[in-house]
C-alpha cells in the first residue's frame, strides 16, 4: 500500500474510533440508510415468501420482543375455503404465528369478528387449524370484551373495540387483498373492522375517514398483505373461482398507508384510487407516494 493511501486509511480509522460508539455507530447509521420501507416477496410457497418478506424488513425480532403478547389479526370473516380468496391464507397465518414464537413471544392470539357464523368461518378458512398447529391461541370473539374507547379521529370520536387487540403488546395485521363494493378494495386498514364491535354498518356513511381513525388508534407493528390469491370481483365474500387470481405474493411493511397503496397496484389501481389511502396520507398516517419509498422485491 502506498504511504498516501495508508495515511488516508489510518485517518479514516482514527475518525471512526473518535466517534461515540465507533464502528457500531457507523454500522447503525448505514443500516438506517439501507432500511427497507416495503418488502414484496414472490414465490410458490406461502410460508417461504412470508418469511422472506419479514426478513427483508429486518426479521421478526424487529417487531416482536421476548415476552410479548401478540395479536395476529387475519381476515376470517367469511365461510369460504382458502381457494376462494375471501379469507387470509392459512399458511401465511401459521408462518407468522410460528415466527412470533421463535422471537420469544409469550402468547400469540388469533381472532376476528366474523361476518357470518364464526365456527364455520374459522373451520372452512383453514385458519383455526393452521394457527393452532403453530401454537397459536385461537378464540371466537367474546362480546363481553368490547369496551367503548376514545378515538383520536375526525369521523369517529369513540367506538367499542376489542380489548384483547388493544391491550396486546404487539398487533400484526394480516389482511387478504380483495375487492369491496363500498371501499373499492379491502386491504390493511379495512381489515381493522374485525376488532370493532357495535353496529359496524354505521361507519359505511363515512367509511374512509372511519378506517383512518381506526388505523390511527390501533397502529399495527407490522402489516402483511396476503396476495397469494386475490379476489378481483364480487368481494368481499366472493364464491366464484373465476374471480380469483393467483399472484403468489406477500407485501409487508410498517406504514399502513404505504402497504395499502402498494396493494392497490395488484388490481391495476393507485393509492389515490382508494379513499382510505388518500385520507390516511392527508392525515399524516403514512406515505402514499410509492416513489418516495425503498421497496425491496424478492423472488423465492
């Protein structure tokens, strides 16, 4: 090595050592600069692409700590088999539950406020069996566990919310991507209706603002959109396999607005086409412009 190059290297090393934290400080700085906002994983195995997406965000330990009580909230709202894309893919749910336990979670609870008979929904969707196989605590909604809570919102000032969801240490939202007659699409923010009690139909008059108010209140640690299969028409219930499109894709991120904005692209839409995405962006909940995000795409 030439003397000039040696002196440059020595000077750089000395500078690093004089910075508080030294190499560790720079390592953290570089990691922050490289931080991924959204991860999009594609592949034939739902479990593998779910793991890959979470790993691209830094791994499950970025979101779950040892001893956490975690709520995993899939869509179990309809009495449909997984291939109809009306409910979250059971393998995706199972994988997330297992990862949470690997990170040291104390409990992982799974539930949803089903639209129709929950016993049939939980069984037909395959979610109850899959989550339980990974050690998840699967339960039906207990109406006694709803409590009126203040919401820091515009459309909703208060609403009965499920206490197990609100009081958990961490909340992971796992919607399936599908169409919806009222909100255009149902993605992450729309999936939060599954922890609402009362007459949920009342929010339909101001649905976009109401969903944002919910999202501002709950603030999931992680949002994972299941797009292994998507329902392209006649959502949210579906029932016709002709309306189902196989994409074998998982989208994951912390920013609820960004995740839903990317989810819209699966249907040939933009975030600006979805009312709650636009409202969430305006309210400061997250970033709608995908060009401003670091998006990591992985093929598994």
